[in-house]
C-alpha cells in the first residue's frame, strides 16, 4: 500500500506554538472576565440609580405633604 503524502508530516507543535496558544487563551479568558465585570457593575449602577430615584420621589412626596411656610 502506497503512503499518501500529507502537507504536515509532523503533528507535534514546538514551544513557540504552545506559548502562542496559551497567550491566546489567556487573552480570551481575560476579555470574558472583564466583560462579565463590566456587565455586573452596569447592572449594579442601574439598580442603585433606581433606588435613588425611588428615594427622591418618596422624599418629594413627603415634602409635598408639609405646608410651606
């Protein structure tokens, strides 16, 4: 049986390939972590802004009950 020639004869990667893959994986992981943190802080800011708006509306409603003198 004749051997079919392939483009890549050796299927093991060198240290440079390994380091490149690890660096790429690290960059992707850090990007995901930063995206999650930014999304979570954005959500928290929206919640805090909503709570402050409720407090402001409540205070305005309370001060409207007092007669101005």
